[in-house]
């Protein structure tokens, strides 16, 4: 794909989501024209008000991404597509509550682009390191060659008894695999190429209007519960994952649209590893403290312990030349956002 840049027109699905809205903001600031999909007219009006005067922005309603042809109209007349719409919530009862919309939504937009997206040159899908991670009894560093087959196996064996996070990991992996299968099957006859970005835990302040601390998205709620409320016990504080700031993830989407070398690649976008206790320690190190009486946890728990997992960012660095921000900046901004929301209550 010849590199495209602003003022090309980009379709961003899930434009009102935690990640999607940052992608829209980043692309508008770079001079792109944006068409964003939302599920309801009220969400669309909110976004139009939020981005008023900030660039060429329009909204289309896609009320159900699992419907056949859901994106047929949305893809017409755009040059690039970012598919960031995918469900995650802890209300799932059976695996298909997450798997069906993830897979159907992903394959559905590819079908729509194949049929009606005659001017599209690249599709970037927001995947997840959930597709890469595998449980292990020793510290591991995963790269883009890894696939989370154990999640698929567990969901098949346990069904509704599988933990919701396992259902989520399975949904992300199955959706990504379906995208690559579609691309490989059709790439000789389509004018566009595919990139999948793989972030781990996505954090930092939301830019949407959050009326109360009870209405945070899932990742920010996890952060608030852990760092401010101290809801994690010793075992949970020792849990380790990796993270990325949503603002850096949004920039990575811009780079994925523009960079020739990203063609046909799955690319991990990560800032690095952490323990939950690490986040608590970083929060307490910030002065002046945006919020008083933060949880302390037990710093001694992680002393001398290696991180249980990390993700290689060699491909991210090679293709994008990109270095995400660090934990302290993310934590300071998050705590300041929590303080502002709390002050409004």
C-alpha cells in the first residue's frame, strides 16, 4: 500500500469507546477526515458536540455490528478503516456473548469493505495481547508469533463455566484469526491490506465525559479499585501483566495507517510490564498527590521478583520507531482525572 496521510478519510468503528475516541482525536489533530460509527443517535450527538470545531468529523449509526451488511454504508467513500469496536464486559454468561460479536463484527466489516469499500487502501484492527498471552509457570516474554490456544481449549471444555477473562481472550483470538483467514483468502483480489495492533492492558484517563467514579470503563475501574480503594489482596497485588497508555495506542493506530512497512503485520504495542503492587507504588511516589489516602499495598511482596510476563516490542520499534510513555506520567494523569471526577460528584 502506498502510504496515505491526511487529509485522507478514515472510518473509525466504535468511535465513542475508550480507545476509539482517542483514535478519533489523534487523527483529527493530524488533519484526517473522520467518519465514526456509534450504536445510538444519542452517542453520536455527544461525539459531534465533543469534536465540534476540531476537524472534519461525521457520525454513522451501526446499532448491531453482528448484523449482515452492518457496515455496508459506513465503508463507502473512505480511504482507510480502523476497526476498534469490540465488546468487553463482565456480564457475559456464555462464551458466545463475547465471541459472536467479536468475530461477526470483524468479518462483517471486512466483507463490507470487499463489497463496497472501493477506495479503501488499508484496514487496521485493534486486537489484543489476549491473543498472544499463554499461561506459564515461569516468566515469559511473548512476541507476535505466539497465539493463545489455551484460551480456546478452556472455553471449548468449560463453556459457560469458563472465567469471563478467558472468554474475552478467546473472543479476541478467534476474531483476529478470522480476520487473517479472510485476508489471506482474498488478498489477491482486494486493493487493501491489513494490520492488527496488539495492546495489553490499556490505561490512562478517558476523554469522554465520565459523570461519576461508578461509570469508569473496565480498565480504569480496575486501576481505581487497586490504587485508590485498595481492593486487591496479597495474591492479586502479585499478579503481573503489561500495559500501554491509550494515548500511545492511538498514535500507534495513526502510524499503522501511514507506515508502508506495517502491511500484513500483527504488531504488539506495549509500554512494559508491571505488578499491581508496582502501580500502587508509583501512585504513592507522585508529589504533590492528586488524591489523598491512596492504598499502600505491600511493597515488600514484589521486592526482587521478576515480572511474570512481558511482550517483545522489537517489531513496534523496528516498524514505527516508537517509544511509549512511562508509568509515572500515566499514573499522574489518571489520578488527576479521578480527582476531577470525584470533585464533580
